[in-house]
C-alpha cells in the first residue's frame, strides 16, 4: 500500500467518523425528555422502578459516548493523515 493510498484512506475515514459523531450528537440532543417524575416503588418486585425520564437520560448518555468515540477516531485519522502527507 502506497503512502498516497494511506493518506486517502485516513482522510476519508476522518470525514466518515466526523459525520457519524455529528449524527449521534444531534440524535442525542434532539431526544425529547419526558417530564420529571419521582421514582416509584414496585411492591411486587420489591424495588424502585426506573422512570421514563431516567431511561431517556441513560440513552442520551450512551449516544453521547458513541459520538465522542467517533470524534476521537476522526481526530486520530486527521493526525495520521497529516503525518503521512509528504
């Protein structure tokens, strides 16, 4: 594999991962959260039950973590591309 090919691959990878990161961050930010509700006690299960808001906040957090991972990979691709460019 030539150096020019590696530069092309890392440049394209950077763009793809940056777009993916932006998409996940937008998805996370666009989620509508339900109104805050108090935790409820489930007598049958003998424990507190997660509210819809808590579930949505956990999903937002996961999406933001995925977006951050994609942004990190995009940044690494940019660094590799810059180092490979003659």
